[in-house]
């Protein structure tokens, strides 16, 4: 099943295992041609740790029974599980007129706009892709300014969304993950995205009672607005 928005084909996959989904989007990217439509696949995954191409195994602390899968995306280790909305934009960046840095910025912007619709203020941290919220008040609209306490860029913040992408022949795959209402315990068994002690949150834990099915159309609309062409 698929729907279309301007310039994009949307493919809802439901809850699917990580590894075959990864292989499918890699194969799609390798086989696509100049006229292939851009797509966004969106899904949830069963409990899985994924490691980036240059990932350090030391950041995987106690995986227990959860599989740790190697991928070819950027970044370090992260966790996927039910209650997390995952979006994989398969975009011809050259055709869309997007440099990689601009593409990443727009992925983050889509997340920020989605959170704003839910009353939550998200923040970027320079050099650390993803979106963060103030733990003490996720609804505080003030921007992060000045040096962080103790020179810790994550002081007082929790990570609510992660990014990890791969670009092959100017075409993107992998993507982003927004924590909606999930079991956060497995994040405590890794150094999320390679940062020891970084707290991970979801919308549920900061007081926003929504389901993945409610958040999904918001995120997809913003991704379409920012990536459609």
C-alpha cells in the first residue's frame, strides 16, 4: 500500500524486522535510475540495536538478548523498538537540489515542526545530529544559548530523535527515528549515539500522550513539505 504527496511516494510498512528492511532500501537505492520516484518508507521495528559504519563496540554495554546489527549508516549505536516512529527517505539529492548538510538540516527541521505541533520545543546541538528537549521543561520555547553547564553540551537535555543517513550516488537511505511511546530501558544498555550518560526520552515520558499512528501523519507531512520537489 502506498500514498503520494507532491514529489514523494509514501510507503507504510507497519512493524517490520530491521535487517530485511535495511537490505531492501539499500537494494532500492543501488538499483534506482534517474527517473525513479523518491519515496519515504515509514515503520516500527522490533527491539534491535544498530551500529553505524564507524561504530565503536565499546558503546554497546549490555545488549542482553537484543540483537546488535551492523549497518552502513553514519553514527554510532542506537536502539529501535515498538513505539518509535522510523522514517526512511529515499531521495535523489542531486535531483532535489540538496547538499547533504542541507538535507540533514531539513530532516531535523521536520522533527522540530512535528514536535512544535505537539507543544514540545526541540533543539539542535551543533555537531550532534538529532533533536533534544529540555528535561526540566520540554515546553519551554526559549532557545538554548551560551555555554552549557560544565561545558557539557547535553547538560539538562534528553534526546528524543536520532538521525543516521547513508548517501550512495547522490541518493539517500536510512533516516530518522522519533521516540513516541516506547520502553526506554534498552537505551540504558548502550551509550546512545556514542555519548556516555546521554539520557533518552520519548513523548510519553515528557507528558505527551500520543500514539505512533497520531504522530505519523504530522511527521510525514513535514518531511513531504521539506523534501518534496
